[in-house]
C-alpha cells in the first residue's frame, strides 16, 4: 500500500539557501541569520538584497537597490485603471492586489526576455510596487486619490506615507521594517510552494507571484492576524462590562471558546512545536513601539490574555504544547503602527513578496518541473453504456 503524505507534510521537495524552519527547536534562519538577529536590525531593503544575492549589501549596493526600487514604485496607468475598477466593484484588498499585480505584466519592457537579469529586474519591480498597489487601492476605496510615491522615503516609510498621506514617525517605520523582515520568508509554506510549482513550468514570474497571492489570501495561511486582535478587543469589552480583571475575563472567554470547539487565533502552528520564534521578535518590537508612544494598555492587555490562554490551553489539551504564533504579535505590531485591520494580510504580502521572488529565482535556476504523483483509489473496470441504455 502506497504511503500518502497528506498535504505533503514531512516531504522534502527540494533544497534552498533561503530559509530554515526548525519546528522542534523553535528556530527560523533567514539566509544564514537567525530571525532575531536580522529582523530588528535590518531595513527591509537589506533583507531583500540578502535573499536575492545571499549576502548583506555593502553601502554602494544598498544605495543602488534603493535607487532601483524608488524608480519602480510609481504604478503604470493601466494598473491604476484596474484598481479604480476594483474599488468601484468593492473588491476585498487581497483581490485588488491580485488584479493590480497581474496588470503589471502589461508594462514589462521585455516580456519575452527570460534572462536572469530580466527576472531580477522583475523581482525588484514587484517588490517595489506591492506597497503602491495596496496603498493606491486603499485610498481609492476610501474615496481619495492615490498618492505618488516619495523617492526620498524608504520602502517601509513610503508604504505608510502612501496610505496615510503623512510622514511616519521613525518608531513606526522601525516597527514595520522589523515586521517585514520577520515574515519575509518561511520555508516551503503554501504560497511559496505554489509560486515554485507555477514557475517550474518555465512560465513567467508574474504568473507565479499572482498564484502566490491567491494562496496567501486563504484564511488558513495569511488571514488570521485580524481575528487574533479582535479576540483581545472582545475580552477587553467583556472585562469592562463585567467589572472584571483582564485575566478573569480572558479565562472565562477561553474556556467558553474551547468548550465550543473554536480555534483560538494566534495560537498553535503546523510546524512549530514550541513557541514561534517570530512571536518573540514581534513581542519585543511591540514593547518598543507602545512604550515609545506612551500608551502600553493594549500591549499589557494582550500579554495578559496570552498568558491566560496558554494556561487554559494546557488545561484543555494537556501535553499538546500549543504556543503563541506569529499572528498574535503581528496583529499587535500592525495595530500599533496604525494600519487598519483590512490591511494586515496585504501587508504580510508586502513582506512575503521578497521571499516569493527569491524562491522563484532559485526555482528558475534549478529548472526542474515539480510534478508529484497521486494514488488512484477509484474503479478500473467500468464498461461503456450507450446513452439510451443508461438507467
């Protein structure tokens, strides 16, 4: 009997130099750097360069990449037209991102060029324009005109500026850079694998990245940070109405949710059997962000809820070792930065496009068609019956 690896769990499909996910040890290594070493120190552009080139940029190299990205951030007219139509149709943001990114292929100066240089240029253009697509659509959806990108701003700062129209505080930019670096790549996750499968057919990079967006849109992959934050708000409201402490309200809420068979967003991970190392990185980023703003109430409430839920989970599921995952502190950091909940998953895409493009470039160099097998379980001896004789 053939052994079936459902969902390809535990199956190694290729080699990569981009990231190591150690689920048992609670480690994430990005191109040789532990995530806790890279994420809080690098600008996002440095992490991009690292994934694309396998070394940190020197000053001249970083300046060159910044210029390249600044030159590419403005959206082509056809993409803006598509985003206007998406806003009129009241599309969700992730759907608008898919539509907008797909339209970028219309502005490729050499669509038939499959050289490494051309694909590197496409990677730069895609990474540079993801924030522009999301910000332009968001403003159109609010009845406002998109803002042109400011070439003097960094990737993270420019994204926040194009959304709000205000120059962001350096603390918010640092928090966003840390977040973008933390989730830039994460092994052979669903969307990354989708991108590699698509480009393994020797199709174009745009097709692979659009496919990855479609995969990330699903709630089992990129759609949980908002609900994790909503849980904290719900418990805050319960505590206020009942005159309870956050701990008491969180304990009652958690028992009720688990008794009802609900999934607690922000806890548990398919790979990590210990605490998600990205949660630790973003926890520290959240502390700095909220302390710097002079208002730590939401952070303190979230920490209280986390501690109670971990205890209640152990009571309900002894030995399961369910721990906090990246979604929980993603929600807290992005809320502290000032992003609306509707932009949480799209902002994940702003980061992960770096990993997607790096994997696509790696897969193009590998040039191996990904084509697994399946075990057939249906009948094999059916006989054809003419239409008039079928009962």
